């Protein structure tokens, strides 16, 4: 933040896991610095006790915090002190997670979270904690698009925007199993986690690229973010 203060450059913090850090960044915002922050679903859903239960699949950097810290993050999210929620999708081959069962320092510190982030956040934030869906949408697509120059093409459902859409079944509750994983790395701390909604279809620029019944559709496409 010192560099941002001296240069006036925008600054964005990733993987914020502790409420004390959120408050420090909030003070910088109030002082006029152009600074934003994101947290990740796993810091809002899991704790250090879950790490003890799940093991290597739950190792991440920074590590999972205690339950008190998790609940404080939720309060800061409600109060607008957290700008974004991003998956921090950082998978790895299984051997990097499980070949060192007696030495956690050798275990890869990343979460394979991209697939379930939306369903997990809608489940916990909206269905369990009654946070309105428009507020969740600000954290997930809208604020990131605005911060990183993708708005007004991305980040909202509106005339002139790309039709990047996800259709959710809000009444499909299930427990995540290993065979549900679409990543080539078949491990995730979400295995065994209960979700109360499910992605039924994904559209990119109006074209169906995934549906739950038939899987991925067509070829991948996209462009570099600069």
C-alpha cells in the first residue's frame, strides 16, 4: 500500500483470508487510496477444523482460518468491505497433494475450486444466509468486471453486454462426489460438501457451452484479458 500511496497506482489484494487484513485495507480505502480486495469461497465456507478433517486437499495459502474469523468475513461481506469473491482455482496433479502424507510443508498449497464456487456461494450466501442474489452478483461477476476493464461487455445482464449466462436449478440439493469433478485433477476439498443448487447450463456470448445432461458443447473460445 505504500507503493500505491506514493505512485497513485491502483492496487488489488487477492486471497484475503483474515478480517484484520480486511480492516487494514478498508482504512486505506477511506484515506483515498484506489485499492480493492477479494476473498475466496473456501475462506467463507471452511475452517482450520475442516483442514484437520479433509487433509491435503484443503491446504491453501493463506491457510484456512478459525470459525470466528470466518464469521467476521461474512459480516464484512455484508457491510461492503469485501469487493469480490473469486475461486483462486489452483489445482495440481494428485501426487503434489498426496505424495507427502507425513510432511504437510511439501504439499501443494492450492485449492481446486473453480467448478463449485458459484454453486457453493449461492448455497451459503443466499439459501443459508439470505443475502440477496443481486448482492452476490456484485461480488462474483460485476465488481471484477468493473475493476479489470471488462465492463460494460462483461459483468451484467443488460443490452449491449455479452450474453455470458449461467442457469441454476435452485432446488437440486446434492453432496459433491469425486465423479462429479470436471477438472483433470480428481481431488477437491468440496468432495463431501452439500450444495443446494446446481448449474444446469452455461452460455458464452449466447452460445451454449455446457449443459448438465450433455456436458461440454462445441469448442472453447475466448480472448486474453489485458
